[in-house]
C-alpha cells in the first residue's frame, strides 16, 4: 500500500510484522488490502514496482492514530 505524505511524496507503507500490518488495516478500514511479505528473494521486484508507481521511500510501522512512523528510508 502506498500513502501520500505531507510533502506530497508517495511512500510505501511497510510493517515489521503481520500483526502490525493487520492493526493498520483494521484502524483504517481499507477494503481489499492484504499484507504481503517482502523478503530477500522478492525485494528488488517490489522496490521496482513501487518506484514505477512513484514511491519515494518506505515508511515503517506507520500509526494512523498518531500519524508517526518508526523509521523511513528512500527507495
């Protein structure tokens, strides 16, 4: 899933585990979204897809209630 931040850049939302991903989905009531694991074997493909969709980076463990995240990195 991607989200637009206050700087108008799009970011991939990444979560350290499936529990945190599902908590996000429950809190935001996103229909049809399903967490996917990114592992060494598919990481470059996922990054390529995200870049081609305009993502600038990854926000890790985004909390919609506080609008904060644990970490960020560029793609």
